[in-house]
C-alpha cells in the first residue's frame, strides 16, 4: 500500500533526507522512496516547487556540481537555519504522533 | 528574512538565469529517470513515457516552481505593465490626450499641495524643531504672538524656564546712503537667537550675548547675512567675513553667513541681514522663541511660565506702564508656550491666518478638477475597452481568467496615471513657483522653500493611484466580465450596448455637476476680488507713494512740518506730476494711527466699539484719494502751525458720535487714558470712502478723523510730527519707475541726504488683497479648465454615440428624416444628461458654498446671479460640444452607410 503524505510533511522528509548529505533533485526523490521502503508516494512534480520554496525561506541552499555520471546537477544542502528547523519539526512531529496515538488508543 | 528578500530580488532580476537553471534541473531529472527504467529493462520509448508520467506536466511543474519563488505577482505586474506600455505606444493620440489631461490636473493639485506643505506642514530646517515653542500672551479677545521688551528681559533673566530662549523682530533696512531706497529684509535678534534655533554658521560665526549690547559688543556692531544675500550681493565671495554693510546709515561688520536653507523662525518670510537687537535700539515688542529641555512638553513649559509669571510681570510692570500699558490688564494676561516646530506666527494678522483657509479651499477645487479629468480619461479608457472587446474575449477563450484581464486593463490605467503624475510633478515645481510669485511682491516678499520632500511625493503617489483606480476600475471590471464567446457571436461587428451608454451618461452627469461647482466657485471668488479691488475707490494706478524720513535731513521735530512742505513742493515740480500731497499714513498699508476720540457735549461711544482711525494729511488729500467733502471744507495751506486746530471727520464718525446732526462746528479731543489733545474744531464732513481703510479691505470703512499735517507740533499732546512721512504723487504721463527716479533727484536737490522709498498705490492694494487675487486667479483657472474638460467629455460621448449609431442614422436619413431632426434627436438626449448634471451640481454648490462664505466679500455665498450665469455658461458649452458631432451626424451620406450594412 502507498501512503499519501499529510500536508506539510514533504518539507520535513526533504529536510531529513538532505540532513544526511547534499543531494540533487532526482537522487533526493529516489532516496525518500528507498528510505520509506517504497511506502510513500511522492508526486515527483511536487518535489521541485517544494525545493524552491525551501530555498527561498533559507532552509536549504543550492549549488551546481558534477553528478555521479559526470553531468552538471543542482545539489541542495541544509543551511544552519534548515538544521534548526528540522530539529524543531522532528520534535513537533514526534509530539504530535504520540498525542494522536494516545488519543486513538484510549478511545 | 534577509535571505528571503535576496532570493526574491534575484528571482526578479536574474530571471533568465533562473529559468535556464530550472529547465536544466528538470531535464536532468527526466534523463535520470529514463536511464533508471532502461537499466531495469524497460524499452526506451516506454521509459520516457513513464518518466513523464511520474513527473507530471513539465510546464506545470515549472510554473509551480516559479510561484514558489514568491515573485509571481510582481512578475505578472511587470508583464502587464510592459504590455500596457506597448499598447499605449501604439496609439499615441489617445495616450497623449489622457496623459496630458492627467498631468495638468495632478500638476496643479500637487503645486497647491507643495505650497501647503512648505507653508503649513514642514518643520523648520533647524536642529530638533519639535522642541521649539513660541511665547504668546493670551489677551481677552485673542492671543498675540509677541511680548513687550520688559517681559522678555525678565524671561531671559530666568535661565531655568527653558533650555534657552531668544527674542527677535522683523524689520527692513535701507542700504542706500541717499536717493532712491534699496531695501533688504532684516532680522533684529537677541544674542541667543542662532544658538536657540540650533543654526550653526556656514562661514564665520553667529552672534553671542556679548554682541547684543547697545553700541555693539567687542567687535562693534556686527551682522550675520543669509546665504542668499551672500550670493546675491557678494557673489559668494569667500572673504566676506570682516567686510562691512551699511544698514540705515549704520555700518555693521559681517561676522557670519547663515546656512543655505535657513530663512528665519517664521515660514513665509526670509531675511537678508540679521543684527543684534540691542544695536538697532530697543524694539517696542518682540517675538520670543524658546527651546524646551528634552524632558519638557509645551504644557509643562506653559505651567512653569505661569508659575513664574507674577514675578516676571511685577518686575516688568514699572517700565511697561511707563510705556503705556494698563497695569491690571498687564498683570492678568496669561503667557503660554505654543509649539513652533513649523515656524512661528507673527504680526497682528499672521501670514498663516491669511492663507491657510484659501489654500485648503484651492486644494479642494484642484481635486475636483482631478475628478473631472478622471471622468474624461475613464471615457477614453472605456471607448478603448470596447474597441478591444474582441481581443479580450479571444484571450478569455484561450484561458486567461477574468481577474487576469481586469489586472491587465488596470495596469494600463496605472501606467497612464503614473506617467501623468510624474509629468505633473515636474509641472508642479514650475506652477508652485509661479503661484508664490503671484502673491509675493518686492515690498512684501513671500518666501517659501518649495523643494520636494516625502510628503509631496507621497501626496502625488496617492493621487496617481487614486485616479488610476477611479478611471480604471469600471473598464477593468467590464473586461473581467467579457465572455469568451462574445468575439464569435458578434462576429466583429460593433454594437451599441445599453449599459455602456448608461455609464457614459453617468460620467457626463458627474463631469457637468463637478464643473458647475467649479464655475460657481470661480464666479464667487472673481467677484470677491474685483469687488475688493474697486472698494478702494480711487485711481490707484496713477498714484505713487514716496516714503521719507525727516531724520535724514537732521531737522528738529518742530521744523518737520516745514520740511514736509518743502519736499512736497520739490516733488510737485517734477514733470508729469499733477498733484502732490503729504500724509502721515497711507491707506490699506496696514500702517495706522488709532486713538479714542470724544466730541465735547456728546457721550463717548461704548468702550467695546472699535477705536477711531486718525490720519494727518495735507491740502489736496481728499481729491487725490477720492474722498469728496460733503459739508464744510477740506484742508487748506492756511491750516498750519499757529492757526486754530481743525479736523475733518467721515460719515461713520459723525453717525457714531453726533448721530443725525451735522458735526460741523463741534470740537473733538483724542488720546489715550489721561492724556488728551487740546480741542480741534470740526470744519468738514468727508464721504465714507475706501481710502479710510488701513487694514483689510473686507473690514469695512471705520470711523475716521483727518487732521491737518501742517498743524502738527511737538508742543501739542498726541500731535507731534513724526519723523516718517509720505508724499502721495498723482501723475499723468510717464511710468512709476521713471517718476520715482525723477522724484528722488528732485528731493535730493533740497535735502541732499534724504532717501526716497517709492511704492505705487496699486502695489499697496495688491499686497492687501493678495489672498483674494490668488483665489480669484486659481479658481478662475480651475473653472476654465473644468469647462474645457466637460466640453471635451460631452463631445467625446456624443461623437462616440454618433459613430455607434451611424447606420441607424443613415437609415433614418434615407427614410426621409431631415438633418435638423437628426440633430434635434441627438441634442435632446445631450440636453437631458447635461440638465441632470446641472441640477445635481447646483444642489451641491448650493449646499457647500456656505463653507467659503468667510472668503467672500460683497456677495452672498448663494448669489443667485452667479449660480444662474454659471449654469447658463455650462449649458451653452455642453450643448455646443454636443452640437458639433451631431452636425457631423446630419451630414452622413445615407447611401454609403447602407452600402456597408
């Protein structure tokens, strides 16, 4: 089964994946797919607007570099602000997940 | 935040680079996806299909990325503006007409606002102007903005009241040694003046308290000159410090030059030379400006001042009473500190009080003209929108949203108004200079720093956006409602839409009604002006006033009347002079002589009544100043020193003092409490005339007593001959300037050192009614402009209707309608619309005209004749503007229209 992403979680996944190492767009989408055991369906089309938005907000920055098979590719990496944001959002998410689980279990 | 802005700026200005980068990024993604699939064994074509499927529409992804950059709106606006610019360039006639109309109207509005800004809103160009206050004395009836020198001395001796305090007066110096006068604007200031205002010297030094002593300080009499005077008189010479300037025959050493933008402490005036006040002699009153300590407010300063006031007044009382003050009044009138950040009001009728209301009224009229211009431009834009209907509906069919089309039409309006406003801003610079020049004169100059600032720019920006919305909104909304199928259905054929006609008529109604308001205003203000100009009632154009001072000839007071007469005779011999009379006070000059007057045997008039004005005049005065003697006689050469004292009174005086009886033969005395003159016998009754008015012409003719200047004598109480006297010259030929030169030569022949300051009587009157001239000229201009705009508006709408109904009219003509019937048909429609506009405009004018009642003179704000003639003029203009295109319609060739059907 493939899961649809709840609103706003794509940004979180992108930040988390980029925290490991700088990636270009296609590799990033692949990586998210692998890390989520193919369970998350990312519309590839939504990835790029999200990247541009994150860059505008200063969470990530981009630079051009050679890709694995020696083509020019645009690499995205986390900024300091991005790391802070990631920490913050991870904490938020975990708190939310706990609370939701708690509610679901008690009712 | 900062990175965000940097990113957006990059997105805006490096758009091409970002576009290629985006395209490359997407391309790489697709290629890698395809390679991956091929590696897994999918066929190349199928792999490409899958990759495209996984990504979604490429253009859509790109568009979303562009949106994510956060500049989509701005980008769209720029695109729309570019498109609008292309359209405007394509039809220069249309754009030119719209831009010129807007520029003219926005320009005149901005010009008036520029003056209001410089005059009323802008702070003084000094250090922290909001900490300045002016000290006023609150009298029973009104506050007066000046203090007597004794109270000032006491305030100055109490350094704890304020951070610092200074006193100053305005004066005028004659820098000529003899002959024709050469006047410069002067300031008499206390030593603390420049320090209190926080104005550093540009060159040299400013004054210190040490300079402010009788006879001068360590450097003797010193002067600080303004930047403008330094440029004009000394050519900006660097060695000006240490040079001397002669003011009223006293030599001053120039010690400093003030910075360029500093003009003094009052807005509207400027100075050439400032000198320490103690050097020029004691002033009888002065303006007092204080700088508050940082912790003080005007209220706390007023409280401190009031607390110290009893001691201040007690200490100043002996000298003040000796100078004529009434003790109990003097002690009771409270002092107060009023904010003076935007300059200090001076004089009995401060410039601000004279100009504030007229200026705001004119701004309002100018805005009405802008509204009419908006209606006109809206008409143009609408007509174009109809022409572009086809294009708009095609765009709609191709997927543009209604709001997108509206934005495009609005962008065009915005572009028009911004270009118009920028041009208007340039015009405003010129207009405002011209306007100030109109109310200023050589003898009472008005100076305003008219440079642009953020307030003026903000005002113009607001007007330009406001107008764009006003004239662009209806066409924009209309564009938004264009249906995609409209282009197909109409098949390109034009059709008159009933709605469009409705909007057109509404615009004409608006234009005509606004126009009527402006024409009525123009009528009222112009009649006020002409009424006041003729109130004076004598030939101002042919009368020249020579201002002289007996001290120049160094004669003792007792010999002054003889000197007056010698000077008068010298002037009378100048070729071209038909009359020359001496007088103490010039009518409408604001110079005056008032006193309490009592007629023996009659009760004195109530204390609340206005005092009587006095003047001392020579024989011939009544003829020159258009004041017929109704009873008895005027003055003769025999009324000189040693003969029985005589007086002539005017009708108002007679009514007030002796009622219905004849005043001839009665005796009067005049003076202040305690000191009265000996009795004067009334020998003549003069007609009430405008020449008895010394202040504002709207104030009416006051009670007046004329005395013989030849009888003036230092021995007689209240009747000493003054040093300053005037000779009024009536001349037949030659120009006032040539006459002034010849008169100066003639005077110098008998009194070699005498200086002669000439001013035409007409310019006295001009100065007196400067505000009325300003309002009359401006409202007249606006009225004419609005008539023109309304005419163009009506013409445009009727011409458009004719174009739309061309075939219909052709058919009517072909079926036998006469050209006259066609014209009548079109005109009746126009007349109805114009009539509605007149009715609405008339009602609004009727209701609002009372707000300008205070600015009018000699007629009611609802003057029926003015209203009626304004309506007639506007109706005539409207019908003429409608008749021109209607006549064209009547000439339509029925055959040719039928052929195009």
